[in-house]
C-alpha cells in the first residue's frame, strides 16, 4: 500500500496486539551463564520486562535467548512457560548434536527461530563461516521438517550483503537480521536538499528485502546512531527499508539494552556490565512519524504474527 501524506509525520499509538520481537531476560541467580560467554550481563528479570512492556503498550513478546547462556535453553524454556502462550522464543542451538525430539519440545514451548552465535563460531568477520553456519542451520531445520522456523543473526558488515543476498534467496527458511542491519546513519537533510545516493552494499540489502526471504528488525537504533533520543539521522535509511518491503519489517526493543560490541573492547568479559539508558518513548515516536499507518500496523502486529507462527 502506498504511503499517503495524511498518515506520515504524525505520532501514532502502538496498536493492540503489538509485539516486541527482540528482548532478553537475565536472572543471574536462577540460571548460570556459560563459562565461555563473551560478556556478562547484569540482572534483568521477567517482572522488569513485563513492566517495560506495559509502559509502552506491548502485549506479546519474542524472547531472544541470551548468548551469555550459551546453548543451554533452560532459561528460555522456563520464561516461555511463564508467559503462558503469549510469547515466542528465539533459541541458540548446537545443530550437530540437537535431536528431533528436543526440537519438538522447543516447538511445543513456543520457539520459532534460531539465533546464530557468531562469536562462538568466530564468524563475526568471516563471511564464508557465516554462510556455512546459515546453510547448515537451515539444512538441520529442513531435515527436522516441522513448523516454519527462521534463522536470526546480527550482521556487522554491510559489504557482505552482495553474497548474502544470493544465499538468502535460496534458503528454505527466512533469515532475520537484527538491529536495523547496523545501517549507517545519515545526517538529516534540510528541505530541498537531495539525500545522498544509496551505496551499492545498502542497495543489496534493500534488494534482499524486496526478494522476500529476508526480514529486518527495527531495533536498537543506538547501535547505528549517536543522535539519541530521537535518532533523526536514521529517518532516511529507515524509510528506504520500510519502502523496500513493508511486509518484512518487525519491531524489537533490545531490552534491557546491552552495550554496543565496540564499547566492550578491552573490558573484562566476566565483570557484569551496566545497561544503556534509552528513551524508548522518544524512539517509538520518531519511528511513528516516519512510517505510514499501514507500515506501522504491519511492523507491530501483522508481520511478527506471520513470522513467528502465532
């Protein structure tokens, strides 16, 4: 549906049935972290998450398994049970050892996606390793053959999208990229001034969205921009993403707002780190001004229901 002048630039309420598709819970006294974790999060309880969702008007959650727990899914499965059917889960799997029976149990609990731990596989900066991990995970899910799951990853290299676009198109399951694909921010342009041309790498990302098997989370703007709380330098790239395929955008909070990877350099991975202070209301209001009414509802309600099989 085309964007109209009437539904742009206005602050819109979050619609009923809205989803937060990327949030974490870290209850350090109940579930031990992995000894091989790349950072140590502070306490962030399920009750605090519920209070946060109530404060912004979100009624459904998709819990992303914290990488600090490794592939031990005890915490994720326990939290999904406490949400009593109003949540979905994104797990971390050891695809070489996981059994069909365990996948059946995860599916029954509400898990619908696999989060790739690029840190564990030393693949953050190795495209060949990423592609191998993506394809092997997709093949394992296909061999299992139950339900429509997806694969999710954080991509730090915009220049990888040329090859990744070819891979995503051929995957038997959807691929979801976190945190706005870490798109480069662009300074807000004054009226009458043309926006800079889209880079070839960004064009490949937009093309992958148009192809239809890539989804993107409008989450964690602070990982792309320093212009908090309203992030005006993200308006133009977000408009391009939404226009490329409004059926493939979903919203996530990234609560409780862990620190950026670049800010963890030379820090002790075993010392609990503080969370970022984020004005979520200001960010949501900015986003509401940049999207049409139709895009707004699809992002919050229709698209996550489809992706996470709810």
